[in-house]
C-alpha cells in the first residue's frame, strides 16, 4: 500500500473499517494480492458478518480516536448468513441517528457492500472515504489523549 496523496496540513485521518469475513475482508485481501494501491490511513477489524457490527462498536471506535468508521459487508443476496447485511442496514440507520445526537457529521460513517472479487472497488472506497474524512478534519470527539 502506498500513499497516493499528501494530505493538507499534515492531517491523516484514522479510519476504522469493520469488514465482513466472507466478502469485504476477502476483497481487501484481493486488493493486496493484486497490489492495488490505496490510502494506508485505516485499520481493518474482521467481523464474521456486517450484521454483527453493533452501534456500540462504532461508538467505541470514535471514542478511542477514529475520525471515520466504515462498515462493509456482502452484497444483498450473497450474505453467508442469509440476511446479515439486511440487519447491518437496520443497525447502521440506528447508529447514524446516534452519531447525529453526538454532533458528529454523518459523513464520518459509511456503509458499503464489497465482494471478495472486488479488490479494485475496496481500494476506491478506502481512498474516497479517506478523502472525505480528510476534508472534514479531525473528529471533534478526539482529545489530546487519543491522538
């Protein structure tokens, strides 16, 4: 992974990506195997299903210093657990409401569907999200302790 752009004011966002084991995590692996270059300013947390990413996990990521959080899972109809990605949408909508209540911009939270064969798409989504969060600047929840 090579850094594609120099960020303004030296700010590099900290992004947490929750990736479904069966599709999105495999898509990230596909990107690596194919040497697709994308921003290195994120950390992946492998989950068994995007439907298992509870609002508390996302809020904890923000509390611990994340500037943005990506939740990624299988495309509809491809979920290993049949309806896990539908559950992910329900949980994501609840989490967005909580994010608004905390005063965070909704653009700091993103939900995407990426299959195991979409390594190029993984790289594009990561780059887009890092650029969006960079434009927003550091999270207002980030204190000097969590930097």
